């Protein structure tokens, strides 16, 4: 587990939105999907997943619906709402700007200073 | 965030489902994780354990989820409420006292507020009702403050006053409605065609009146109220065009008003066109106020503009008026006043006074409760300190106190709603429906909402002192316990004592105020009405114009009625008059003494004028001062005679010699033959009420010379007169089967009814003071009783050191006396100020009469000290051994 990175504050919401944007997922599925799409690099503390899901649902960014799970059990599935999709785009763009800025700053060579 | 709040409320509405779903979702998560762990080779028991451990504390996660949904404050509130409810259940004595206090005080306020709301606050049921005004003629120097308006006023002003978008007149009357044999006398209103458009509310079915229908002889139309249509015509949908008989004339129904239509206090069931002849609209009739004018202010126009335009218009039309001088001498003016304010002006001060009384009661009750709550809170000081020590925030301590008192106030408020609903029914007994707009008093959702909002405000106000003291105590005491010497303990005690002093002072003011109203009523009741009211019955008859078109027929029917009624067993005297004392009608008209030269600027004077037939003076029991009464025979004699009252005589002949003088009816001398010779002077009677500002003067003409269609019959009997009423009705129907008798009441009832505006507030004030006394006793008892308990050790110590029981008792009684003295001193000051403010509604009572002051001190002192005897006695009986061995 030493390969996993700690989450930066504020990034959990973004990851959840990204995860459910691909296909409807239940809570446990969100956890697996984030682990999968990050190549097992990101591990979310299970206890903080649900408060984040409830907050996003409360804000109307994701929508919950009960459905059948893979092994025919009732599970609560989350999908991205229209507002959630816009938020994901904004956050992705914002994150990319921040990431490239930080990357540029960190790759600065001494002679260019 | 409104969206978030909305989502929170949706979650709250289906809270159980939310909790179930949350639990199911997390259970599913743990199970799926367990399965995955098992699949990856972990033994099942170990897998389940690990899944639960990695998920973390289920309760914490759930709590975080609830917070994410904005449920946290509601959950805290619910916990506080449950805690408060448990505390209240643990102290049933306190809870019952507090709830009873709140129910009484809030109920009393709700009851009175229902009246204040209906009469003073609630808009009249018309669109933009605030733009409606009333216009009336006043002749203050002729002592005629309000003479309504005349038909010429209406026809001359219509369309001439730019500040009015609409202008209308109306006249209230009664009419005999129905087919022969099944007639009834009903209130009707005659209105000009624009009456309904002025109000902004007209018939829902059919049409309003036309201009044509205001011509005399062409007025065969009628508009019915919803009530009449439903009750008498069975809500017949094809009613338009149907005929109804009014005063013997067939009229066509042209419109039905909506159920909500209610014009001021009118009980009218049928609206008729106000028809008039060209004569009645002529300028000579400009000052014959026979109707009332209403108008709607044009958009943007102000009351002051309307007044200025009316003044200018009056000046313009009076230019060629031969009576202009006389009218100006009478101080004539037409006043524009807001319709509603004008209608309720007379009752406004009394209503506000009673509401102030109710608020005083609430204040006393609130002070009482604050003290009881403070005492309760003192018992919980340690508990609060512990709660703060284990992390309860200051906010939590405050909200806990507020939740408790608000819960109390809300339950008390609900009980108060019930009490208020009962109180509103009780008000009917006190004659509230006879107030202007009094019939609009209802108990509805608006009132209930205001009451509950009021209860919440009271609840928060009650909790604030407790919250403040709790914070202070907790800060000062920590966990040391409440020792008697601490500053916080002393502050609490000072607060409790200050509240007791305030309570005594408030109760004193309320009691003194009730006393003032009572004294005033007593003074009014000793005023003589001027006649002997015992065993006299009076009732109103309206003689239809169709059956009795002229003076001869009117006189004939009055004579036949006199004879028929006189034959009834037990009847001693029968008389008729166009008005009787305290009938509620107090119109005046002018009379002119022959040969009297008015001084320049002397205004004409309005006198109560009566036409009397039969044996009116004996029937009512007048006192004769000079000459003789009018008799039935005077109506048949060609020679014109009259009787005046002492006030009239004194006005013109202060040194005597009224007999033989000649008086003309109306505002000027007429033909010599028209003069009436004074043949008698009688004692004055009270017309408008037992209390009249100044002597008005009255003149009595024989009915045969000045007949009228609206008359009162007056019967004096040797038996209890109420039992005669059915026989009298039958006797009248024997003379004319279409004549119903209206407003049949004994003269004693008329006197009692005329006092209702004084009696009802006095009764309410007495009721309020009674409750206030009780509350003060409870409050004083509670505080003193607590003081004794709190100082038990000290008392025990003193007694062990040799203090006698009387000394201990004296110590507590002297504390009570000090509080009483301070409260009384403040109370006397407050009562004096209140008495001064009440002068307008009092009759011959100074602001604070000494006997009343003494009585109030005695009553309040007795009640307060009586409440202290038990706690003081308990202090004196303290056993030193037990007291010192406790704790």
C-alpha cells in the first residue's frame, strides 16, 4: 500500500464526479472505480466517501437512484446531473491549469531563473 | 442556500426513509467489500471484521452524512426538545402552573386582539379599502357634530371633485318585506347606482342599479345579499327577474351580491335604489342630512386634496344660498375622513385600553414565569456546569434554555388558542357584536398564526433571563456548587426580587385601572334617565307609505293602536313617539322661538324633536315642571300646542315664563298660524346616553301635526312588562296584519344596553385583575418559598444559636413587606399615570381617588402577604438538627 498517495484537500469531490460520469455506480463501485482509474495510486478512506456522496447529492451535482446490483441486490446508484457535468468540466480545467503551472514551476532550471 | 434548505426539508419530511436507505447503503458496501475480500482469499470471519474496521465507525459516518444533508441543527433541536419535555414531565406542578398562566394570559390577549383586529386592523373587505372615505356635514356651533349628507350634496358634487374617482350615497332604513300575512321587518339600504362601484365590489350575478331607477316611482329594482338569497329564496338560480314585495310594492330582483359583501356594520339584507324627486334634490334641501356619503380617492389623490376641493366646492355652491349666513354661523363644514377610522372612532380608545389591560396581564404572567424558571434553573446550576465542562458550548446552553421556554410557551399558546376561542364566544355575551364591525370578529387561521407567533416571541423572551443567568452562573461557579455568598447567587436573587417588585407594581396598576372603570360605571349608573323606566316596554313600528300615505291615515292608525293596546290586561298607559330615549338614534332638528332675535353670530341650535301621540308622557313617566302634558286630544285640535323640556326653557327664558310662548318648527319663523304654543315644561330625559356633555333641549309636538312613518310604541304596565310582549305583538297585528314590531325592549334594558360600552371593559378589567392577583400570589409564594429552602442551613444555624421561631418568621415577612412596599410605590405612580391617560373614558372620576388607592393597597397587600404566610411559617418550623445535618 506504500504506492498509494494521500488525497489533496478538495480533490475527492472531483474524483467522485469523474467516476460517476463514466457510468452509474453505487458507493462501493465509486471506491473501486477511483482505485482503478488511478491505477491503484489513489486510495480513499472508506469513511469519508459517503459524507462526500451525500454532500454532492445535497448540492444537486449527482442524482441517486435505487437499482439492481451485479449480483441482484438492491443498491443505490449515483449518476452525474447536468449541473454535476458542468462542475466536473470546470474543476477539470481548473485542475489542469493548476497542475501544469505547478509542473512548470517545479521543472524550472537554475540558469533560467 | 435556498436550494440546499429545500433539499433538507425534503429529507426531513421523509426522515425514516432517509435513515433506512442510509443504513442499507452502508450495509451493502460492507457486505460487498467482505465478499471481495473472501474472493481474494481472506477467511470469511476475518474478512467481515476487516471490512467493518476499514469502513470506520458507522455512527460517525452516518452523523457526517446527516450533517452533509444539513440535518444537524434539526437533530440538535430535537434533542433539546426531548430533553426539555423530559424536564417538564419531571416537575408536573411547575409545568401545570406555567401552562395555566400562559393559557390564561395568551388566551386573554388573543380574545381581545380578535376584537382589535376585526375592528381596528383588518382591512375592510373591498379592493384598496384604504382609499375609501366618508364625507359628512358638521355644524359644531349648533351642537350637531355629524349630520350625514344631503341628496343635493350628492347631485352637486358628483363628477365635480377631481380627488374622488367615485362618489356615492346610501341611506339605511327598515322595510316590511314579504307577502301579506308572512311579512317581516328587515333592515334595507337604499343606495345610489355608483355605491357598488365606489366600494369596488358589486353583484356577482346580475347588474347594479341604473340612473333611471333613482327617479321616484321608477325604483322597482332590488339587489339581494347572498344571505337573503340563500336563506329566504333557497339560492334559486333563476332569481333574476323574480319579484319580491317590499313595503307592499313588487320589485324585481336585478342582482345578487357575493357572500363576502359586508358594508361596515350593516345588517342589511336587501339593497334598493335611493330614489328621490326633483324637490328632494333642490338646493333648499342642501342641509337636510338624510343620507351618508362615501367616496373613493382617485389614484394619487390625498385626503387633504379631497378636503380642499370639497371646501372650495361648498363655498362655490353656497354663494347664492339665502341661508348661507345661518349655516356659516353654525360652523358648517363638510369633512372628508377615512371610512373605517370614522366608523370605529368611538370605540377605539376603549378597545386599546382593554388591549393594554390584557398586555399588562401577559406581562405579569411572563414576569411570574421568568421567576419560576429562574428558580428552576438555580436547581440545575450544577448540571449546567457539568454539561459545559464536558464540552457543551455557550450556544448550546443558551439554546437549551430557549428551547425549554419556547416549548412551554408553544404548548401554553395552543392552550391559549383554545382559551381564546372560548373567550371570543364569551365576548358575544358582553355585546361585542354591537360594536362597529363587531360582527366581523372571527377566530380564523390568521388569528391563530399571529397567536402562535406571539407565543414563540413570549417563549424566547421568557428564556433569555434564564439563559443569561445560566451562562453567568456556569462561568462564576464552575463545579463548586451554588454557595450562598457568591456574586452570581446574589445576582440571581436580586433579579428574582426585582421581578417580584415589578409584578406587584403591574398588578397594582391593573387593579387600580379596573377600580377606576368600576367607579366610573357606578357614577354613570346613578345618573337619572329623566323618566321612570320600571315596567315600561317600547318597540319600533314602521308604517308603510302605501297603506298610510298621509297625516290623517297615520294619526288614525296610531289612535286605533292606542285603543287596542290600552285594552290589554295590565296595561296602564299607552303612548307613541317618533323616538324614545336611548333608542340609539339621536338626531336633532332646528326650532325657532317667535320673537327671539339671535345675537350676531349666534348659531342655530339643534333640539331633540319628538312627535308624540296617545299618553306618551305618562307611559314613559316624565316629570311635569309647569303647565300640562300633551294629550291624545291635542293631535285632533286645530290649535297647535307643544311641550318643551327644562333645558329648552332655560335656554330662552332663564327667568321663567315659557308657558304661552310660541315656537316654529325648523330653522326660521314661518306663517303665524304654523307656530306651536308652549303649554307645558317637562323634566329633561337622556336621549343619546346617560352621559351627555351638555344640556341639549327637547321639544315635543302632537303627532297629528307632525306625523311620521317610523314610530315607537311605549306601554306602561302594572305587571312584569316582559310577559306582555307577545300579547302586544298580537294586538298590533289585529290592527294591521302586515305590521311587525321591531326592537321590542323594556326601558330598563335600553338603559342597561346603553351602558354596555362602559360595563364590558369594566368587567374585563375586573376579570384581568382577578387573574393578576392570583399570578402575583403564585409568584410571591414561589420566590419566598425558594428563599426559605435555599437558606435552610442558615436558618437552622441561627435557631441553633438561639433565634426564636417568631424572629425567623419576621425575617421573611419583613422581606415580603419590603418587596410589597417597593412594588406598591411604583404601582401608585403607574396607577396615577394610567388614571390620567384614562380620563377620556372615565366619567367624573379623578386619576387616582384616595379611597380607591387605599382599597387597592389593602387588597394587593392582603393577597401578597397571605401568599407569604406559608413559606414564612415553614421557615419558623425549621428543625435546626435536621437542617444542619443535611448534605
